[in-house]
C-alpha cells in the first residue's frame, strides 16, 4: 500500500462523541479531561487511534459541525491546553488522535462569514459563495439562503441554513451566473491557504491527522469531483512533505474516488453504501414482491445475502488495495439504529469477528463495544434530528447517570437509557464471556497477526447468494488465516475443495475444530450463530 503513514497498518479506531463520553466538571456535558481520564480503558480495549468528533468553538446548531473558530477548543470541552494534553497522554499510551475537520462550511456566526456579509468589500467578501442578487433564491444543485445580510446576495449552504459554504470555486462556472468564481480566483485560493494553516496548527500541537467531514463537497459544479480531487491531492502532497505520518480520512463513501484523490482511508457508510447497510441494518418491508433477502446478513433469522456486501466491497477493494484503505465501522454519530439494537451479545460478537479480520482499518463507535442501544423519540438536540438516539451518554456503570456525570439527571446533554438492564462497562469488566471482553480478545488477535491487519491479502472462499456461512482468507508473508462466520441461528455445512488437504489447522479464535478432511477437500460444519479464525500451516491452493 502506498502510504507514508505506516502506523495505519495496525490501527484500530475508536470514535468519541465528546459531549457524550465522560463529564468531569459536573455540567452534564462530556469534556476533554474526561477523555483523558478514560484513556487507560481505551488502551485496554486494544484501540490505538481515536477519531474525536468536532471539539472546536461553535454555537452548536449542528453539534459542532458548525465551527465558529477553528483554532480554539469549545469552552464546554476545555481548553487548547487540555487538547494538547490529550494528544500527549494518548501518544504516551501508543494511541494517536485524529480531529474532525469541517472544511466545507463554517457557522454563520463565524467572524469570517460575518465580515463576508458586509456591504463594503473586505478580506472575506469572497471567502463564501454569494449570488449577485438577494432576489436569487433558486439555482439548480445549490441550497440558497436569502435576506440574511446587508450585502445584496443570497449565500450557498452545505447543510443547515447556519452552515454557509466556504468558497473553493466552481469547476465549471456558469457564464449566466458571473458570481460563480473559478477555482483559481483569489477568494477560493485564500480559503485553500487557510485550510492548510488550520491543519498545520493542530498537527504542530500533536494531532495525528484528520477525518474530513463531507470531503467531496468543496468545489461546486464539479462532475466526477475532478477539481475537488485535485485540491485534496495538493493537500496530500503537502502532508507527505511536511507531516508524513499524518493520516487523512475521508467521509466520502466512495473509496475509488477519495483514495485516488489522496486520502489514506475512506468509509463504507450506511447512507451511501447498500452493501454496508445489508450487513447489520437492513430490514424487510414484507409483503408480496418484497426483497427475499430482506434481513441483514448479521441476523439470526438467516435471511440475509452476503453477496450484497461482497460484490460492492470487492469492486472497491480491487480498485484501491494498493493505494489506501477501506474502513468498516460498527456505526457512528449519524447512524441509527446502533449495532446493539435488537441483537444479543453472541450476534454482535460475530460482527466484531468480521470487523476485526477484514482489510482496512476498523472503527468502533463509543459504546458499541458494550452493546449500547439507541433511544427512541428524543428531540433533535443540536441539530441531531432523528440521530440523537445514537448519541446518548456512555454507560460506565450501574450507578446514577450510568457513571457518565454527577450532574443532576435533568441537566445531562442527552438522557441516559432508562432500562435498568442497560449494558455498562463495570458489569462486563470481569465477565470473560461479555461482549466487551470478546472485543478485547479480537483486538488482540488482530494486533498479533499481520495477516489480519490493514494490508494483508484478502480473498473470498465462500459467499453464495442467500446462503450461509461467509468464509474468507487473509494472508501476509507465510501466514494464512481463514475466517468463517455463520450468523444464522441454524447449522450449516459446506465443502471447500480449494483448500490444501495437506494443511494443518490451528484454531486462533472461536469455534474449535469445525473442519473435517476427506481425500480431496475440507468440509466445515458450523452450528448456529458461530464463527472462528483458523491458521493454516500451508498456503491455500490458488
């Protein structure tokens, strides 16, 4: 893999939504000192990299994805010194921290935008995209807000009205709209320089890279993302020269495009990837003509279809395997329901077996390692809308507020799961069969075997339409590991004629000794909801 960030080969990431992780100052909101206090827990989990959701100053109309100062930590989380201490304390434990970079837009309260709103021209006039008339309310492909400023124009937003789009120019400016500037205009070029300045500020402080929000949204009217890709390729070339260990992770969900654009990694995400959705978040509508494979593959009903994932994944994998990584996730702050909704620990443990043995870098969303569940019917806190249920406080113990905060319950950022049986860390710590401890063992398995890490070889051995199990092999050097997963509640048996019958098999994790050997093939028998990882003493026959 052509990447200078060698540490990504063995990276396991943990996404922290800071306002919901751990509160140390009794204001009901998680903070940076709280994350520092829990670094030992994260280290024991086997995690060696953190993705921290936005922690910059913001009016929080979109949970921090509306930045009002890129150079200052939001006071509710702490100070810049606290963030530097987090970088230092994490690195002392072998953990790197990635910040969430929001380059496409700011808050409408950012001083840059407030200056851009003025009637008189100034340094920031062209840092945002404005039409040349306040009466221009509709332009195909763009979202406009009018009537806000003293200048005569409507501004382009990337998401909510409170998130005006920064001006990176238009790949194909419309001559009928002379306010659409080309990418080499002074305004877009100034914004590009500021982007690098922001990144350098935090990298110099100890940040290890960035997850980039809406990475494909920068240049407008850019079919095929040609100019947007060129922008990120320039950023990557600069990083390789000045900060060669820094990681660049795209929220793009299009690995062939984003990795080609210079990102080290991209995600497969539920809202853009039908293959990812089919793994654990697909539900059947039922009725005549409905999808016969209407359930998730990781569902004990056994009516999923692994090919819906495999076909999409292999296409992306073959296009990018020598250039960058495809990241698989348990979930994130935008995805409802959580992985734990409606699933038993055994079901979730099989998903973790999959996650920890696939190529790329795995991402664990805070709380998924203990099986936290979503809450239904919460109001749209800080722009969360229907996503708030997956953003509730981390459940550390069975005490008040689940150990998240000693603040009065009514002042918490979001309410705690009211179910007295809600999972928590303390109850699972000493239970060897708990989901938490199984995740820890799987993290250790991945760290111990290069074949299971990011760039190890990958080949599907058995993945049939609407059938179970899913079997694949990973390889590196002289090591070959076979992973077999059967999430269905019923037993399965398949013959695998492409395995060397001279091989010996060692169980590394999970179901023991499921293989039998005949003259010319191996057969694997698996009970319901089972799986394992197995090392073959010899390579599999190509």
